[in-house]
C-alpha cells in the first residue's frame, strides 16, 4: 500500500510516504489532519501496550495541531447487517463481534458508545459521528446525527437503498434489511446500528461538520464529467439539496442529443420512492413475473399524470413521446408524498425531441432488474428481454424488435 501511495504521489515534493510501526513513528511535527481509515481496529496487533487503542489515540492527539482534526473510519461492532448474519469483517465469523469474542492481538471493532468514550478518554474535546452507507469501505451516502434526528428528512430511504450495494453482504440474511432500516430509524437507533462509523474528532469545541447538513450522497459510477455530490441541508425554508459537480470541464462531454442539466440546488421532497415497490417484490425468493404487473401499472399511471397526458389511452403506445426531461423519470427518481402526489427528483438529463415511452420503461426496468433475487424459479426461465416484454404487455404496450433494438442501442 505504501508503494502504491508513493507511486500515485510521485513528483509531489510536499508528500512523504512512510511505512513503519506506529509505536516507532517519531516526529516533532504536528498535523492539520490525521486519518485512521480501517486502522484503529488493528491497534492491538501493532502495539505492545496494555491499552493499545487508547495509546494510539492519545499519541495522535499529541501529533495534531491545536485546531487539527482526527478522522476515523471503522466498522460498528453492533452494525445491523451483523445481526442479520453478515460475518465479522476481519475474522469472517458471524456474530463474533456482537458476542464480544475478541481476544488480545486480534482486530477489534467498537459499538458507538464505547468508541465515543475511548476517544474522549484520549483527550479529544469534540466528537462527531456519521454513518457511511453501505459501509465506510465503498460508501455511496453519509448520514449525520442531524439527518437521523430530523423528522422532515427520510434517512431510511438512503439506508435501505444502499443495502444491496454492499459487496460483503451474504447471499441470504436472517431478516430483510431493507424493511428493517425504516423501523430502526423510526426508533432513533440509526446511528447505534449503523454498519460503519465515520468519526471526526478535534481538540476544540467547534464541530468539524456543519450542523445543518443532514446527509451526503455521491454519484461516481459514471463518466468523470458527470460525477457529483448531493448535499442535503436544513434551512429556514426547508431542506435544500445542493449539487456539486466534481469536474472542472463539466460541459466537455455533452452529447448533441443528450444534455446534462443538473441544477445547482433543488427543494427536497419527502415520501415513498416508487422503486421500493419493485425492490420489495424482487427480494422475495419466490417472485413471479406477474407479481410486478401492479407496479408497472402504477408506474405508467404516474408518468401519465406527471406528463399531463389524458387518460384516453394515449400512453399505450411504445412510441408515445414524453417531455425531454422524462429520460430521467425512472422509478428511483419518483417520490410519492403522504397524500399520493408524485414528484420527479434529481433530474439531470434532457433528451432532444423528447423520450419515447417504450425507451423510458425499458430504461427504468434495466436499472431495477439487478435487484431480482436469482433464487426464484422464474429467474431461471427468463431472459431480460422476456421479462421486459411481459411487463410492458401487462400495461398494453407492444414492443417490436426494431423498437427494442433502437432503445438498447440508445442506452
């Protein structure tokens, strides 16, 4: 790892890469920031002290400048996925951490309260906990304490949507994590049962995190010019979603027909994500294609209402054109509020000339299909094409092979 870090920073004269035991690290310098990313749990393996984690944190406090910050990323010993049967990350034994079976010389994780007491005992004045999802190793989202406490922000939506994005999750769990997260958060246990912690600690009374920030969400599985962060912030006017694009040359890759139109900010909409209907069915080991027909009918009905089309059957043709921004009207971007009204969120794209209904439905289904439980008998009998065709036929839309090929090519 040190060799890789040195290679990535070659030519940077202000970077020094050093690989040695922490107990042997001697310097008179003090630092603005120190990170322990997947490190604190190994303290007992690389220290001869009787209280190695405390000794490490105490030493780090001495290495920080007066206004410096320590950032810790570590698994939660009491993370919800471990109760559901996920094996302990370092020893690969289910329930090992929950049962407190760690011994001297082994990696050791901590629950929220124990970790907070350990950091405070080491002399840090302020400690701020955050929850990276699905965990700290490959996080898509980060929820703050304020995010879990807010009654107008749906922290559960970020939590359950990240469950299946965890590459370390076992194929089967003792209970449905997607259904459990809303119950956990409703009972104010979101941070206590977070799969991982991201902790910011300092020697001052100032919080290192803006207390109005409820959550962060990162979209990075795309071309670099389209990568972005969504920051959910509480304001006097309500919750605002701020979008930060990472690339400086953000317009360099715009397609002549497909325009990237991400706004700088938008109002937050709380409600049920339409895709949850599909995902709840898809998680079942006995799902059948016909189980998804009501979802498809609801999706088309919502598109009908949002596009201001009449209910005269105008939407039953694959080539019916919808507004240009509906290329992004996939189920993950549709929110239904408490009174049943639907809204589009996170609209980033416009397709010149509008989008055909068949293309949009195909696009939405392709994004949802990876969540289908492969243990279902139906999964072995279906191709993606037959699954899509069946669902479109359930809402009286016939998709010809020419149209299908056009849509797939466009995608």
